[in-house]
C-alpha cells in the first residue's frame, strides 16, 4: 500500500517538474527574442517580451536587469530602478543589477545614489577596469556637486546675469580686467581653507584646497568661464565677420533667414547678436502668465509641435513642410527644445529669433529639459559652453525659468509638455497662478505639468520616469469637463508614428524629433488646428540628414560612457 502511495506521489510530482522545466525553457526563448528586439532598437517590444519571460520565471535576475536596461532606453528611469532593485533582491551578488540601477540614477541626476551602486559594482568586480573607470567618473561628479552646493548663493541673494548685460554696449566699452574678480575668488578660497584648518585640521584643509584649485582651474580656463565674463560683453563685431547682423533693435525676417542659412552651414552667430536675441526673448517671456491663452481667428490655422531636442535640421524640415512662423502661420513649440541632439544652440536661437521677430508668430512652452539639472547631464550646457560661453549657460538657465508652463487655444485645447495632476479639481486659474520663475521642483503642480505621462488604465499610478505620475483616461476626462475644454495635447514621449491618440480621443501626444537620437527609427509629427472647429489634423514626417555630429556629443562625460 505504501509502495502504491509512493508511486502515486512520484507520478504527480513528475508532471509538475515537467511543467516547471517547460516554463523555464520558454522563458529563455522569450529572453532571446527580447534581446533581438533590443538590438533592433525596438525597446517597447523588448520590454513586453522580458515581461512575458518574468511571468514564467520571476526568479531570474537577468530578466529583470535586461528589462531595466530597455526601460532606460525609453527614458523610463523610475521603472528601470524598480527592475534593477528586483534583480539585486533576487541575487545580491549580481553586479549588473547595481550597474543598471546606478546608470538609471545617473540619468536622473541622482549622483550620490549612483555612486553607492558603482561602489558595489567595484566591490563585486575588483579587477574590472570598466567598473573602476565608471566609479572614478562618478566620484568626480559627486565631488563637483558637493563643491557647487558649498559655494551656491542663496536664492534671495542671487543676482541675475541678464541684469548685468546691456547688449547695446557690447563692443563700445573699454576692456575691463577680470583680475579683481579673480582676486576676490582667491580670497574666498583662502578663507575657506583657513576655516577648515581651524575646524578639522590641516589634512582635511589640504583636500579642500586641492578641490578648490582643481575646480577653480577648470572654470578659470574652460571655454570662456566665469572669470572671462568681461570678454563676453566687450566683444566688437569684427569687420571681417560675414554672418547675420541685426541692425538696431529690430530682429527682421531677413536676419533670421540669414542666420538659419549660416547655421545650416555650421557657422556661428556673433555673440553680440546672440545676447540680443536671448535678452529680448527674456523680456517678452517674463511678461507672460504661467498659462497663456491663444486666440485663433475664424478661418485661420495654428500648428503645435512637440519635442525637437536639438535636431536642428529636422526643425528646418518642419518649416519646409509647413512654412516659416509668421502672424499668418503661427506655431506653438511645446517644450524640450534642447538636449540630446547636438544642434541645440541652433534650435534655441532660431526659435528665440522668431519670437523676437514677431511675438504672435511663435509661442514657447517649458519642458522638463528646460532646466539646469537636465542641461548639465544631456548636452545643452556643454554645447553652450563650447559654442558660446559660460555666461550664456547661466543666461539660458534664467530665460528657461521665464517660459510659460501651458497654453489654452481658443478655450478648447489645453497644451502642456508633460501631463495632468496627482489631485482632482485643478482649475486653469490654479495653473495661471503658479510661480514658475524657478528650477522645476520635484513635486507639485509645476513638476506634474512638466513630467507626467498618460497610462491606459484608469486612475493614477507611479511614474515610470521616477518623477511626476501616470494618469488614466478618467483623470483626463474629469479635468476637461471641470475646465470646459475638449482636448489635451502633450508631448514628452517618443512615439513610433510621431503621435499617439489616447483616452478615448481626448488626449494626443505629439513628438517632433524623428529618428530620435539617431537610433529610435520613429517618425516626427505636428498638429494643425483650424478655427473655429479646432479639429486636430496630424501631419507626420521622417528624419532628414544632418552633419556628422553624433547626438550627445556635448553631454556629461560620465553619461556618454553609458550611451
């Protein structure tokens, strides 16, 4: 009898083992298919296949780490951190789990959290030269961050760079020495070291002095840094300069066309005129409310574009397809003008120049990449420093804080870069009253306008980016009803066709950077509206060739190591 029971139990166990082995084998097949999709830059498909593998075998750390990497490629860094953390939970000695999580933290600008993960990678792989190199770069980034925090001026005491520049006087005032500034900074450095000697001793003081000297030397001599500001504003327009010129205070269409032609040929605009364009744009943007109302007259049309991300030649293709901005052909560019693409300076100066030429020809909204933290990592800061100067880095940061956060077209169409909110009941008046003249916070209405994304399920969920939130069709419907609106148009996400219609047709994502980062293979799109119906007419387009300058060419050196 016992022998029969034993045989019965053995027979019942065997099918279970066979099923388990079959699931494991099928999970491996799905992983291999996901790897192929990843290699083909089909990251959403790869995520779906890794997810199916995880459903069959959720205890394989490799699947979670691979899916984390695919999420990172779609800039879903919050999801990447969750998946990498799960891989670490399954196998605490799996170095790629820490590596993937550290890279995601880095992409979010969370250098201190990234440092902890790369220290663990080094601990697990002590002889890996790649791990050592990345750890050193991360240590440098954290050291620089701590230094910047130490010398940061309180907001209440801060003076705007824009207020110190009069573009009319550029080239007309005598050269001034920067030695007083240098002497003052040197005095501050000596004072810092002296204070550290008193507090913690000479050994720590030596470290601080080395840090001050290294970073000071970097800023002193790098691309017209802090101590050469006077040379920025004392530049004559040389007689041999053959580029576009602004006569007086008025930016004309002829000037803009000449500037664009120069940019196409990779020629630079003189700093004198770049200052004028940026400063004039700042004055116009400062006067606008945080929520701008746009009126499109009966029978007239209006065009909304999404992210451009420094893809200047694709921006020109939009103008080729749809005409240059003018009072008769107005545009709204819905944020993320810069970063990633390596022609961001050309993009922003072109958009700003059109704004100066005719304020009602072009409207500009802030995106999450119009911020210091993003520009420092994803290339705009480095590009500005290379093509213009350190002064312009600070100047653009100030101007980006003046950009409006959202627009309403003909009281029907709500246009915002990111999305909607973590709470119900937000009214247009609440958006209008936001004090936007700051760097984007990590929570609240302003953060959510710049960072949130739609989701297919109702309700709200955590953000796959790690900032903002995900919101469902019911949230969209309620917001529209409460504000007597018809449609939400937003950007912020790459889409295969350049756009996507969601939430029962009440929300459209539009993305205007085709073949994003030269690898995604997506189309770009823009939306045309005609009054009074204001029905969306979506136009898609493909990428055009550009000079052989790779995306992220000016990005943070540490981030380029992971690209």
